[in-house]
C-alpha cells in the first residue's frame, strides 16, 4: 500500500456527501461488471492477465474510500455478495480445469489472484451486520487462498494470506469459540502457516507454530491426530534429506511428539472410529521410529519397537508388512542369524507382504549372511513360489542377488550352483512363459549369461558351462531367437573344450551349426580337431572356413596361432600358406605379407625335414619383393632393413645346415637366395653386404660342384655358365675387399683367405669346363699376387691343374713354381712339399715338352741337386732323392742306345751327383761309378776327361 493510501481517523472521515456515494457506486458497478465477465468466461480459454489486475486496481480505489459508514450496511452486504460471487466463479474455473486434461488453458495463478482479490474484498466489509461469524468467514477466505498459493509453491503470498487470516482471528477470544468447524479452522490455519514457514526454511517459526498448535486442540481426538500427522510429516521430510546423523535425532524428536499426541488422543477418544484411526497413526509412527533406530544402528531399540507393535496391549497386534523386515534387519545387525532366518521364513506365510518387500528382505538377508544364507534364500524363494504367484521380475532380482558379483572363490561357486538350481526349477521357468514377460525373460538370461561369462574368464569352465546351460532355458524356441540359441551352443562348446570333453563340445557346435552356420562354428570344429590331434581334419576345416560366407583372413591368422600353441606345426603352416593366397588380390590385409612369410618360415624351421618347403617360401618372399617392390614388401627404413637381413640370415643358416647334412642341391639354392636378399633396394638404395654376397656366391658354386660329385652327373652347360656369372660377380667384389679381419662403420669389409682360395678353385674349374685356359691362368696369377695366397694354396692349385682330364700345364707350372719359390724363401722350408713340387714339375715338363726341351727337364734335376746341397742327412725326403737319382740315371739309357754320347753323359752325371747326396744309395753309387768307368774305356777315354771337371763342380 502506498503512503498516500494510508488512512487515519483524522484524515479520513466518514463520507456522507452525495459525491462520495456516487464514486462508491461507480466502483462497485465496475467491480460487478468484471465479476460478471469472469462468471461468463469459458474454461477452455485462459483468463486474461488484465482481469485480476483490473479488479485489484478497482479494489484499491475502493479501499481508499473506506471505512464505510456504519449506517451504510447495504454497501457492505453488496461487497459480501460480490466477494462470494467472485469466489464461486474461481471455484467453478478450478473445478472445470481439474476435469479437463492437465494441458488445460486455465491459468492457476490468475485464478489464485482472483481468490486473493475476493478475500481482500470480503475483509473490507468484515464489520457487516446480519451475517453470522463474519470474522471467521473472512479468515477462512484468506486460509483457503493461502493453501492455493502454497500448492502453487508461491510461498511468500501463501504466508501473507495465512498471516492476514491470523491477524483477523487474533481479535477473537478463542475460549468463546464453541463451533467444531471454527475450532478446526484455527488449528488448520496454524498448521498451514507452519508448513509454509518450513518450506521457506524458517524451521524455528515452523516448530514454534506447531507447539502453539497444542493450545488449539480443544480436547478433540481429531485435532490430536491432525497435529500428530503434521509432526510425523516433518519427521519424514527430515529423513528424506538425510543430511547427517543430527537429522535422525531431529526426526526422532518429531516422531516422539507425534507418538505422545497419539497417546493423549487415545485417552480422550470416544468412538471406535477415532480409536482405530489414532492407533493406526501410532503404529505408523512406531514403525518410522523403528526405521530411524535401524538407520542409527540401534538394533535393540528396533526389536523393542517391533515387539510393542506386535503385542499392542494383548490384542491382535500390528502385522504390517514392514515389521518382519525391520526385525530381520535388526537381528542381522545383532549377528543373530537364526532369529533373522525365522523372520524371513515367517514372511512366507504372511500373505499381506508385497512381493517387493520380501524380495528386498531376501536380498538384505543374503547380503548380510553371505554364502551361509544361500540355502535359506533358496528355500524362502521356493516356499513363496508354492504359496502365491510371483512375478518374473522378483525371480530375476533374487537370482541376481544369489549370483552376486563373482570372485572366483569357493563361495561364488556355491552361489552359482544354487542360482542354477533356482533357475532350472520348473516353477521358476514357468514364470517367464509368454510374450508378456519377454523383458523379464531377457533379464534372467542376461543374469545367468553374465555369471557364466565371469566364471569363464576365471577359467572355471565347469561352473560356466552349468550357467550357460541354464541360460538356454530362457531363450524361446522360435526363429527370431535362433541366432541367440546358436550363440549359446557355441559358448557351451568353448566351455567343454576347456574341460577337454571334446565329444560334448563337438555335439554343441554341431547343434549351433544347424541353427546358424558361420565361420565361428567352422573355427570351433578346427579347435576340436587340434585337441584331438587330428591334423588332417584340422587342415580340412581350414578349407571349410575359407568357403564360409562371413570368412575373413583374420581367422587364418588365429588358426595359425592355435595350431602353434598345440604344436601342430603342419596345420599352422597350412593356415599361413592359405593366408598368403589372399595377398595377390591387392586388397588390404590385417597383417603385412612379409610378417606372414617370416612366421611361416619360422614355423617350418622348427620341424625336421622341411628344408624344401622353407626354400619354397623363401623364394616366394624374394619373388614378391621383386614383384611389388622391396619398400612395399619389406617396409621402409630400419624396419625394412631388419626384415631383409632376417631373410638373408635365415637363408644362410639353412644353406649351412644343408651343407653340413650333405644336401648340396638345397644348399646351393639357399646360398643363391642369400645373395638375392642382400642385394635388394631399401629406400631407393642398394643395401648390399659385400662380404655376405661374396661368401654366398662362392658357396653357391661350391655346393653346385659338390652336388654334381654327389650325384655323379655333370652340370649342364647352362648351369656352368650361370656358375661362371656368379663367380665373376664374386670376383668383382673380391677386388674391393681385403683379406683379414677389419671393421668399417660396424660392417665387415674383409673376407677369409680360405674363401678366396675356394673362389679360385671354383673359378678355375668352371672356366676349365668352358675350355677358357687363358682365364684360368689369369685367375691363378691374380690370386698369387694377393695377401690371401699361401704356398699351400698354390700347391693345391698346381696339383689340381696337373691332374685330371682338364690338364693345364701353364697353370700347373706357374702355381708349382710360385709355390716352390715361396717355400724355399722361408726360413724352414717344408722339404716334403718341395720334393713333391719338384717331382710334379719334372713330370709336367716331361709330359708337356717331351723330348723337345730336354734341357728344361735337366734343369729341374739340377735345381733339385742344388736344393739338396748343404742339407742335413734325411732332411730332404730320402725316397724322393732316390727317385730323382734313379730317374735321372735312367734317362741316359735311351741316348746311350741311340749313340747320343753327350746327352747320355749329362744324365749319367746328374744321376750320379744326386745319388751321392742321398743316404742309402752307396751301392747304387758304386754301380754307377763302375758303369761310368766301363763307359769311358769303351769310348777311348772320351768321357773321362769330361766327367772329372764335372765332379769337381
């Protein structure tokens, strides 16, 4: 109210002038017009906001004209009529809105504003004459309007109305009020005001108003019950917030007040109806007190409350459904499980207990009692099944509680066993028949399935199989659920695979295949074949998997892993071999082809006698690298280099292995691959390991020659030419390498001398087969000029060149001569080798030159004589010395017969000189000397003069 609107007795005198009456009549006419408009308003359309505003403005104008003269009672009566008409119009609008749908266009706030206007209008004429209890009626308008505002949660306006009503009633002497309705209004007003104060968090005022309400009971049992209800309502509100432990104490205070009011109400109750109602409220209050004690852990107090409720003064007692639950929980809290079990079993015979209550009780008991309560829970559940019809939802809750959260211990296995027994009971299964319980049936299947899955992950396959089997009971036998049933059969197959019960596993997978044939069924059959060690069957299943409509190459990789784990290497190799066939299509694959080939070679290498297959796949790797490019096949960068090196080293190792096993044909193929892998392009550059390439090339040709000798079949000309090409490539590499052991940038840049020598022998052999004598001599001369060359190597080359069908006198002479020079230049020559070389050189000269160059042969004998001069006795091999002396003497026989005196003289002198240097030839020497003497006499001393000087030499 504005200051200008405030009226005082001094400023506002009663208006008696005609002008004032005229204004009042005009305002009342306008108010009546607005009320008529409201009365005729259609409930289907919302009330315009202008109507309440206009009425409020008119009422304010009328208020400025108050107070009205006491003589003008007709004006006040008219205001009462208008107020009631407006109130009744609001009631009609509210009733129409409640009948219509919730989306009615009636604005409840505008209706509340109109009610507020009606209450204010009535208060203007509160001193009307001729209407009984005008003050009570005016207060009731404000009380009812306050309730409307409270329901709309506009608590400030509700509080305003309640306070206005309280102010109006405060003028009355409540002791003089005798009407029951008016007394009830006083109590209801006080309680409504208390509720509003509570809503705006003014608890102190709310509690004060409640306590003040105790003075408004007037000795009425109904009033006691109403006030007790309000105390209980506040207690429920406190409990619902559950802010802290203090809230429980506060709630208990309210409940105790309610309980006290109930006791007092019972003492004054006169009718049976009143007594029953208050007793029900008292029992309800006691149950709430029990619940609060239970929350506080005051279990003894709970038992006492339950006992009081049940005894109830010796009468029939309270058998509310919550009492057994409260008692059971209290006994559980006290650790007295036998009493708790009695309470739980007592619920079976109590038909008044709702399904949700006993299910909750079973869950609580089982949670507290643990595994010890499994059988009890089972008995209670089956007992309830026999007593009444239960829902599938309840069965799901109980079995889910029995199953628990798993854990893999003995207790969880016991719970799973009981859950399986419950789920397989015919009565339980019958609860889930029909489409009406489809959701509950799916939930039960999920509970059992999840339990089976948990135990499967814990490798408890026996429990898992049992749970999966029971879950199959909750899958309908229709077409829509065919795939789900097949899934169940496949999982059962896995369980019995884990239990190594292969026949049962096979039965289940066959059933699954009938319902839903797919790749998973084929793969499970593959696993069964592996566990039965039926490798042929497993390989056939691989082919079956490939033909499945939902096949993906991943299953071949998985099959290979399974086969390796089962040590079925042949099966693993078959799986990966089929895997490789999908790379030629060009489609994206889950694994790089090089990885598959590497894995396949590794698997084959673990089995004996698989060298030929290893060679096949190594060749495939080399060919694929050539086809698609090394970067695509091996990979780029360091990864590609490692892959390339792995294949090269593997080829080398298998080549070495086959060489040791004298499988020279495969050995040659493996070493040939080494050079191929070592010379591939990585990142656009040739990553060639020269030493490895050179070794592999030389060993390739060596293996070819060894294979030829082993088979005793000469190499074809094409193979010989290919060998020459390989050796030419090796020769070029050898020119860039040194002999010995050196490292450059962590890479070997040297080659062993014996490998160099092997190259020379092989090259000499191959060029000899092509009758390329000049190349043979060039190769040997080049080798002789290297550090790798040694007298033993030259001796071997010379001996090879001087033997066999491919005799090369030039090479033999060069090699043996170089060897002889090297041996003689050493501090301690090996005279056994020297003797051998001398003999071989004499033979070569004799065969190659014949009689055309007799002096060359004689020079070799003389060189041998010079070697023998100065040697200790026996240092030069005696037998070789005898051979030299005797062959030189014998060479004189033919010239003697031919009359070639000079030639005969040379050889007899050479033989005699050599014989004098050889121990053990004294007899031969004497004979030779006698023969020479006779020879001289025969030819008139012609030779004597020539022999003597030579002996002096």
